[in-house]
């Protein structure tokens, strides 16, 4: 097999990228109070009362934004 310098450099780049991806996959995450404890989020019983926002617009008409409570 004929290896030139461009092939070697490209294989090194691919190996470094794969190593970086694997390292980020298996390393331990830092503790984040908001993410790990869900502090500030709505309780599970209130999370089902969501609102939905509907954008309604047609060509030549005035756009409307409708907020619906579920």
C-alpha cells in the first residue's frame, strides 16, 4: 500500500476525532444542580396543564397568534 503524507495526516485527524467523541461519551459529567435535581421545574401534576401557541397566517391577511390552554 502506498502511504503518502496526506493519507497519514487524514488518518491522524480521524483518529483524534474518534478519540474525542469516545472520551466525551464515557467521561463523568460535572454536577449541575438545575439539570440533576430539576429545581425550578413544575411539579408532575401541573406539567399536564400546557399551553399551545398556534400561528395562523395566510397570504394577504393579517397574521394571528392564538394561545390555547389544554
